[in-house]
């Protein structure tokens, strides 16, 4: 049916808004900060490296938010996982064991979040906020706030500082997770179940979808991805510290929403989240190049988040009318 | 001064097709005026014009003999007209007194004067004989009590004309009695009431006047003293007694073993013992008033409500239905009552909605086979004559009838053995209605079993092979379609008390 094709081509402004903003911001920075090295290959790759953790967690964040949920534990999970991994490496020097325990820890936290939200009916915001504090507190407690250095060079190469040719491993990990995330979200039944659950939970249930399981799975993904983010923090900074990922939950939410995922669920874009995340990294980078103080950076960052979400919301409203 | 508190003259209203064609309606002071008519006769449209929800295309509204303009619910309130909604409009988390004073909070030094408002609310409630503490949170009240609080709220704002829309639909017998007492009290205080109901016994008991609407015109208006159930039904049906959709006697093997057997099914305190059976190729209808338990039976078979007792057998073998997945696996499908809330994901496309239940099977490896899915939905669109620009169009942009066809399609794609439909033609235009009815016949002709719930008797009469009549949670009759001579008989059966 040719008619169905034409419909596909209708431009959905809200969905693509992130790319327009992205390109626009990039051009502005290229012109304004080109002389300060914004366009240097090194600088651009640096941006990708610095945003890798947020980007990867935002993959799972898209699933969580498309299902109409929210996960505030991701930053704390990253920190706690970094602590666990560094301690295991310190004791056993086994990368496999450290990796397995770290990811399983994250997944378990996700399971607890999911069960709190579905079985006990807690609002996701509150359940994960409480969990966040418990996990962050534990990360401080486990070594009494002391950092745990990592001496395993292989670990740090694979999960942080290494590179394959000119491409840093962090960028490779990011690409890998995005490929998995895009396939899962766009191509599998699970992706549709996520969207249906977020779009209309009652209808999804009436269609035979186990919405509880769908939501729990999204939280488990989020926990596991956050744990992997923590592993990358540990690898890049060659130590475990309780303070990693402070505020990452907010950066992830911003990246996901700027990327075109609705906070109320039902729509979402994984690749959009990547652009959302890099957009924020780019802004960060530009503000540093522009010699803004960290106080000024914080203000500008906040303003840009508000602005880009507002712009895409206006686009969305226009479409509805 | 006019004898009437409210007069509506020559009211006309059309939504694509004319719904009201020059309707006159007059209400005397202190009377209970019943408004009766089949589904789609125009009752609720008339009341929505009176309460300012809709604007009229033509006609006049007079209050105490003076022409007025009612453009909004706010205007209606100014003239003392208030509607008590079927879905209660109280705020569940606030107290009775807070609800009564909502929007008109009394303050002292800029702060809410809770003590005064509670005292004043108590006076209002006492005055109406409603026995509830004004500090009680509304969510902890029964449906009946909430409704009375809503009435009290309207009265406290000096409402002189109340519209009650099926007020007893979800009330118990004692709550109904209580409500009738309140209505009698209000009458004495000079409040006029329009009483919409399908329950003729209630109307004959409490109403003073009656107006019967049929297809957008007044079929009869007069005193309740001069009318009985026979005449009401006669006026409601008029000349077009079930002729809108013709009944065609269908062939199916009546001797075949049961496809579905339900024995002693218990759902709640009201529906305690439901038994019936269904043959392959049979269309079994459920008739009954709102709240008689029709929807609950379907929802239980679909695993949405818990079955508290009894057995369900398919082809003679007992099945256990703990959730919707179990039910679907057993071969059930449900086209639910509320298309928008239960049937569809409105923000998603035609395609996404049509493939949703089947998507786990529409795969190649672990990936969704989009091509096969597209083909399936395009075929759905063709076969069911769905009017849409394409399968990727957002479903909320389609008309009600086309949306409903997609809900039906999404379940036909699952190839169920037993298809349950709950008011499938509600909010659907007449053309699509006929198509949906034809579709159900076609599905049954393929040997599937159909359970069909509808408030439109004409429709039940047109399509069902057998009709089960429910009253207050009990099956009181099981009629073979052949034995029903006219729609009147079915209407009597539904109204039957005890």
C-alpha cells in the first residue's frame, strides 16, 4: 500500500527535534569556539569519552521512561559497583569475577526497584529515591569513604583508558550498547511491550501483556547498565570512589527526554538519547573552552536543559493541534 | 409567571447526523420528570444542552418564562441547573465538607475557615437527612453516599433543577431506597428533577411526569399517572420495532458438544452462581440493565477479575484462568467495553495496536518480522473496510467505528475460539455498526463461539441466537431468539423484578 509509505514520511518534529538542536548547537560552538579548539579531533573524541557513561545508562533509561517509569538509583549504583569492582580486583585480581559481581549487583538493585514499584505499588520516583540514598550511603560506608585504587592494568585498558587504533574503548563500548539497545527497542517484541505498557497500561494488560514483568525487566536493565557505567568509571579513573556518578540520574533523565522520550511513557528513541547525552557533553565542553567558571557552567547547563525540553514540547503540542 | 421553571423549545442538534429534531421539554417546579428513551434517542444530548456542555443548533431555553442563554456549565449553575454525573465528580481525596465548598471556600483572615465550613456542611447534610460526618474523606464513602453528597453539594449552591443520570445504576437496594427518600425531600423543598433511567419500575414509582424520546423527537410526554409499562415500551419502540437490523436465522449445529461451559461461576457477592454454555458457531447475547453483571462475567472469563468459585470448561476440559494470558491461551478474546481506555493505545499507530497481542508470535528469530506484520495489518484494513490513510496513522485520528474495527482485528488476528464483545457498537456510527454486526455473524459462521453484551436490544435481537437475561447478578431467563416475537418481550424480561 503506497499510502502507508507516505505516512511514514510525515516528519515528526518532536522526535527529530533533538537532531536539529544538536546540529544548531554544534554549528554555533564551531563558529564561536573554533579558534579555541572545539573542532579539534582530540576535543571531539574527548567529548564522546566523557559522555560514554551517561550515554550507556541512557540506553536503559529510555526503556524505563518509555515504560512510564523513572530510575533515580543509576548514579548511586554506578558508584557502588565501582567500589565493589575495585575491592574484588584488590582481593582476587580476577576481572571476570569483578565484572560478574558488579553487573549482577546492578541487576539485583533493578529487581528490587521493580518489585517495589509493581508488587508494592510504590511510585517509582519515591522507591528509587530511597534506594538511591541507601546505595550511596553503602558506597561511602564500605571503605569509610576511602578510595580503592585499581592496579590491574588490563582492566583499566579494557574498561577505561585503552583504545583500539585511534578509537578509545569507551567509544567502542558506547557503540556496542547502542547497537544492542536499538535492536532491543525497535526490533523486538519486548520493545513494543515497553511502549504499550507506557502508552496505556490497562490496554496493554487487556492485550495479554504482563505489564508487571515488563516494568521489572526495564528496571533490571537500568540497574545492570548503570553497573556497567560504574565499571567504566572505575576503569577510566583507575580507582573506586563513592562519589562517582553524583547527579548522573538527572543527566540521564535529561538526555533521555531531550532525545524525544516522553516522561509520561509510550514513546521513545534510543538513538535520540545518545544525541541528548552527547549534546549535553558538548555544551559542557564548550563552556569549559569558553572559560566559564564552574558556577556559571552549572547555570548555563540548567538553562539549556530547560530550553531544549521546552522547544521539543512546543513542537509536540503543535503536532497535536 | 410561567407554570414551568424550565422550558426547552424546538431544540435541534446535529453531530454529522441530526440527534435532536425540534424537541420541546418542560419542567414544573418541584416535580420529578422522567426522561426515557433507547440508546441514541437523544436523552443525554438534550441534558447536555440544558447544562451547557453542548451548544444547541436551534431552539430556545426559558427559565421561569424568560429566555436565557446557557453557554457553559458555569452559566447553567447561575440559573440553578446542576447535573449529577454517572461518574461521580467529587474529589476522592478531600473531605465531604471540602467538596461541598470546593471553589467557594470560606476564609477567615485569609485562611480557610474549616470549622465554619464543616458546621455549614453539616447543616446542609442534616437538612437533607444525609447521615454523614462532613470531615469524612470521600474515597471512604460508598457509591450511594458519594452520590448523595454530590446532590447535597449541588443543593448547597442553590440548585433548583437537578439532572440525575441513571442514579441507581450502581446502588444497592437499600441505597436506592435512601436516594428515593432524598428525592422526595428535595421535591418538597421545591427542587425540580430530571430523572434519566432505563429502570421503568423506578420511574413508575417516583416520577410525576414522563417524556419519552425516540430518534431525536418526543414520542410522548405527560403524567406518569396516565401511563404504564406497556405504553412506555410502545412509545420507546414506535414503528421501528427492531426493524433497523434484520434478524437472520443462522445455521449452527445445536447438537454439537459445548464449546464453552460455565458452571456455578462466582465473581463477587452479587454474582454468585452463573451457569451457561455456548456451542461452536453460536452467538449468545447477554441482556440486562446497567450494573446487572454482564461486563463482570466477560471480564472474569478474560482473567481480569478473579473467579471465586465454579468451573470453566472449553470443549469439555476444565481450564484454569488466573490472568489474561491464561485466558488468551485458552482461546478467549475480549473486545472490551471502553475502547479508548481498555482496547487501544491511543498514542500509537493503527499497526502497533493491531499487532499488539500477537507480536510475540510475529517474529523471525528474536526480531519482529515487520513485513509480515505490515501485510497482516494491511489485510485487516482491507477485510474490515477500515478507513485510514495508512497503517502508520495514529489510531486516535480515526473515527470511533474505525477504531473499533481495529480492536476487533487485533483479536481476530489471534484466531480465538471464543470472542467476547462488550458493547462493541457504543459510540460507533450507524454504518460502521451494521458492518461490525455483519462481521460478528461472519466470525460465528466460521464456527467460533460469540458472547455478546449490548444495551441495545435491537442489536441483540438482530444478531443473537440465544439471549440470557441478567437481573441484579442473577440469570433470570434464557431465551431462544426464535421464541422472542418482539423487542417488547425482551424489554419486559429486563425490567422484571424478582
